[in-house]
C-alpha cells in the first residue's frame, strides 16, 4: 500500500505480490469497512490497483486473493485509515428558536450550543464570541443569558493531524423588554394646520405595541392612513386637525404593552401656544464667514414655525425648528429691516419681530500713553459711534516701512499691552466690522522709550592684553562709544574720573604715556533721566633710547 493514512482526495495504490504461481494469475481485491461490511473492490489480471481520489468511505481493511488453474490464496489484511476534515460544523441550539437572521433567546434563561464536525482524527473545538475566544469545548453553555450576549458565535473545528480547520457562525439575539415607559410628543403637521402625535418606546425586543387611546371621532380627530399596523410597533404616529382642538391646551394619552411585561403602561402629552412674543437676535460664526439672524419663540408645544423675510430676496422659507437666516458676512443690508414671522398651529395669525442692521462708523484709536517706557503697560481703545453687534475688532501694527500685520483680534474694543518692548514702536491702527461693513481707524504712532543700554566701546587700533587695551606712544587712538537709547543718548567721556570730552567718539592724536588709565563712556537719556556707563583700561607703551659703552680694564 502506497499510504496507510492517505488524505481524502489523494491517490493510493495497492500491490498484491506473489512469489510463485503459474500464469495466468487472477487478482481479486476485497474491502471490509469499519461496520464489518465486506465488498469486492476489483477483479482483474493486474497485481496493482489504484484509487485516483480516495474518500473517507475507503477507510477499512483490505486484502487480495490470487488464483490460477491450480489453486488460490489470500493475503494478510492491511488497514487503510483515510484522514479528512473537519467538515463544516453543525451547531445545535437549545432552546431552539429560529429567526429570520439566526436564533433567539429570552433574557435570563440558560442557552446551550453544541458543535460537531466530521473529522478523522477527531476534531478539537474552539468557540468565539464576536472574534473573542471564550471556550475550547464542543458544548457552550450560558447561564442567565443577558442582552449583552447578543452577537455572533463561531465554532471552529480543528484537525491537528492535517493542520486544517473549518468554522460556522450563527447569530444569537437576546429578547428583552423595553426600558421604562413609552415617550409621547407632539409636533406640527400639514404646514402648521394640524398636530402630529408621536408615541415611542425605546429599547426592547421584540418591539412593544403602542396605541393612542380615546375616541378620535368625538374629539374631532381623523386618523391618518398609515397602512396596516404591525403587531409590534416602537412608534405610533397619528395626525389630527387643529381647528377642533382646545386653543389653550389639549391632552393626549398613548398606551403601551409588551409580552415580557405583566401590566400595560402609558404616557401623555399636551399641545399649547407659547406664552410670550418672538425674540430676534444676531450672532456671527467663529470664522466670521456668516451672519446668523436667529428668531426664537420658546415655550409652546409643538414649536412654532419661523421664517425670515428681508431685503434683496434675503429670506428663509419656514421650516420646523429652522429659525436661523445665514447671510454671507458683509452681504447684509444696512438700514433695512429683516422680519421674522412665527406661526403656531393653534393660532390663526403669525407673530413678528424685526432686526435693522446699522453700519459700523469709522473708529477712533485712543491710547493711554503714546510714548510709553519699555517694560510698562498701556491700553488701546477702538472707539466707534454706531454699529450693530456683534462687532469684530482687528488690531494691526506696522514696523517702520513694513506692511501692517495683525497681532490681535476679537470682540472687545479694548486691548492691553503689558511689558511693552522697544520693537513694538511703530504705527498702529484698528479695524471694526460687522455683518454690514468694516472700517479702519487712522494710524497712531507709538514711540517706546528705553535705555540707555550698557555702552559698547570700539578701540582702534585694537590691541588687547589680558582684557586691557594697549597703544604705542605717539600713535593716534580712536575710542567710539555706542549705546541703544530712545530718545538718542548723549555721550560723555571720562579719563580717570575727569570729564574730557562730550560726544560718541574720543580721538587722541599722538597718545602719550601719561594718557595711560581708565576711560569711561557715560550714555545719558535726558528724556527718561537715565544713564549707563562702561569703563576700559588703556596702557600706553613707550620706546626707550639707550647706548652701550665698553670700558677697558687696566
């Protein structure tokens, strides 16, 4: 036999070999199944039999019988064990409740699922719940099953000998009652000429049954044709004309029941008009792309229908809960009214409110100090005379000959600048804008005063020895002092504490040894009454003339 444990679908041959025997020889093959059923497999003159595609039914004992004209003899038995599988598993669910999309169970009952797959060698089983491994036994039992157990259950059968597997997935839905009680609501219908009653019950499976109670005919009601009502509805909708209802208040009740509940339950809703007048107000989107004209008329059930009518066909059709007219920022009309109309199904006439937008006037930029000292704080105010809120303010700064750049913006007309620094000197302006227009103020010059900083001293020619400066006698030495200051600084030079010069550059022509000493530059800001100083040490080297005389000795 070419393979004693062939894989199902493979090819197997068996050879019946004899040592002696006169030709012709005749070979007969017999198969004894695991159920001890014996059948003839083949009879011919060939000692080899080949099965092209072996199946599991070939498992069993095989022997051959060889015969000629003299005698016949039978071989020993050989066992062929065909390996296969696992086939697709079969899953038995208890209790058995099949649905359109799988199986169902009642919450808190015990559910068992048994998995079996044909395989040789026998299968090993793994259970998965929504792709998570939960068991390694063929029987999966869940005590007191919950609604959270709803999902897909997959049984994976594995043949460790063949390294093969198969799986089957079923969907299990846990039935449970709805939560709480039904919810009732009322809304407008038929262009606010009728009321629509809605009764809903959240949760639960199967769906609960909902019905509006009362006599629609006696109440002047006409139930809308919604088609045949299903036995399990989560929402029941009924439309009633409003002309026969109570103008101040009408009460409606919806009853609900569910097979998992012993007693029915109910909810109620009322319809009434808002007690006050409509309110109009404006807002701007955060990106200032749109102006929002909002109209609110709160306090009634159902909510009122509101719509806008404005100049230049800038209007908004009436829709339930649509009370905002969006206008591109800057496209609104100035001085012309925008009217909001509000209508409730229990009222015959619409109510109104209006908004008239006013352009922003040219701002005036003010500041607490136009020449602040560095490190101090100032405020700037962008004053406008007129303009409909909300108004957006933009603050801009121009440094010398550069372009204006925005450094702050927002909804406030006042800005505080703390710890001001010298590079904030320059032109300032503010811009104020609303949905109608935008205006900019005239420029305001801000001059930040500071200094003087510690002076910088440049020495030419420069020769430094151990942090001190040196010069050769009779050469010209230039000491230049620079200091950062606004207003510009005044310079005073001291030599060994004696004032010797006023100005930024001290030039000493033909410097002498007596000029050796400390040189101090003092920078002064007369506006701020401040000063700073820096001192350097200068050493003047001189040339010595000398002669060598040789005196002979006697």
